[in-house]
C-alpha cells in the first residue's frame, strides 16, 4: 500500500529481497551528409547511412529470469526538397533483426525484417498561415504492418497570437515481444491485431509583452484494440477508450531571468465515442502543477556563463498510476495502484567556461520536510535526496 509505505530504509521491507538487471546497446554507423552548394545554407538536404544496433537485456528476480539479445543491421535515407513555398521531406529505411540468442531467449521467434517509410510536407502560402501533412508506413516480414496519416495548420497574427491544430489517424502493429514472448509468467499472443489510434490536438499561444508567452493546449486520443497485459498475464487486445489532456502554461525569458509554469489535467473516458463496453482504464483525474525559476548571466568579466534556479512539481491528489512490468520492460496505462499526492523540488546550478560545462544538481531537497517520500509509479518508491555532479567537454575545430 503506497499510502502506508515506510520510507525509512531500516524499517521498510522490500517485496523482492534481491534482483538484478542488465541492459546494453552498441551502435555503429556510417553516415553521409550533403548540403546545398550555396555557402549560406548551413543545413543539409540529404542524409544516407548504414548502421548496426546490438541490444541486450536481462532481468533476474524471484518471479522469473528473462533475457534477449537482438542485433539490427540496417540502412536509411532521408531527403529534403524546397519547391517555392512548399517544403517536402521523405525518408525510408530497412532493418534486419537477428535474434542472437534464439536458443535461450524469451523472445521465441527467428529473425525478421522491417521496412519503414515516411513523408512530411509544409506549405506556407502567406506569412501568417502554415499548412502541413504527414504520413508513414511500416511493414514487417511476419505479415504485420501499420500506418499513420495526419494534417496540421498554424495561424499567427503579428507575432502576438498563434493558433494551431491537427488531426491524425493510423494503426500500430504488435511488437515481436507482444506476439512471441514466452516466460514463466508472461506470454505473447500471435492472434493480436493492430491498434487503431485517432488523435486531435489544438494549441493557443499569446505574447502580451516581449519575452512572455501564455497559452493553453489540449490533446484528445482514441484507442481501439489497444494492447495490454491481461489478467491471465497474456497480451491481449482491449476494449476502446479515450484519453483527454489539457494544459495551461506560461513561459518568460529575458536576459537574466527565466520563469515557467503549467497546470495539466489528464483523464481517461469515452470522450471520442460513447461505448457500453467496460473500459480497461480507470477514470481517475490526474493533475500536475509544474514550475521553474532561474537566474542567469555572465560572470568574471564574461569569462563564464552561469544559470541557477529551482524546478519542481506538485500532484495535489491521489490517483491510479500506470503499471510497469520489470521482466517485460513494458508500461501500460491500466493496472497500477493508487499513489498518494506528492511533490518534488530540485536545485540546479550550471556553468560554462569556454567549451567546458559543469552541472550541480540537488534533487528532491524537500524530502523529510514536506513528505517522507513519494511514488510516481505504485510499487517503486522514488529516490530520496540526491546530489548529482556532471561535467561535459566539447571538442571542436
């Protein structure tokens, strides 16, 4: 019960006495870039390449031990072309996936190939109006395929008001894991069908004074035949459901200060189309308040640039979180437990001296003051106060 969990490391009793996990990825690629002969054009208009991506993951705990190793060998190409007010972008790729440990892998399938293609167009007939469309298609060698298609539009008035919106529709094919996984606890399902997804989004931005942006946005998504882990631990297609998210926000950016804030309300339901079928998700409202405040500027006769401030979030009420399956590395919107309200505040300090960047961050500074600890996902308590130091060096000629 997250509401009764003891965050004292000497008193809390873990559900799992021990466990281990390992994840790795090795990417090797050779890419070709080309840009226009005009030296004033710094962006490239053609990309092509070949690559190898080897991934592995293993988990070992009381319920079960799972692992897989897959290597993808592929090639890709992308082209941009401007035709007057019209900008066209097209891309295609092919990857061949090799199941490196087929004999002892929980991914019980052979090798497979995946072809991907996508396109995007942007048309700006007048300075205050921008229209666009996009689409994609994927086909896998096991017979599954999916697509997306959509349109969008943006209207701006004197750089003071911007109104944008869009609509998209498409499908999403089951992953090899959802189809072919076999372990002691979970099973794939070869009879799964593609998910059907429609989305509608809109946004309004107003700039009342220089540097300040105030706005609101909303996103409505409807999912039919969504894929989740069923009560029998087998992947299954679910009844239809919708998700509605609305956000109000502001951003202020000046020479020495940055401020931002937002309030988000998200809820599942039958917002797209009413249905008598039982929804696989709950209708609890989720509310998040987020904000940040930073001061920035040059110091030591412009020898260094420093930015320091606070960033945090508050969830004022309890809600049912998403559920995570460790052995699958799979998230789903339904099935999580109720988590109490929580808050988090981080302190950041970053500095740049020539090509050296230093980061100091103190996370969750109000731990043991405003709360004893918190959950973002039921069953997995978040870390307590934590200090992070980072350094990055940029080499360039």
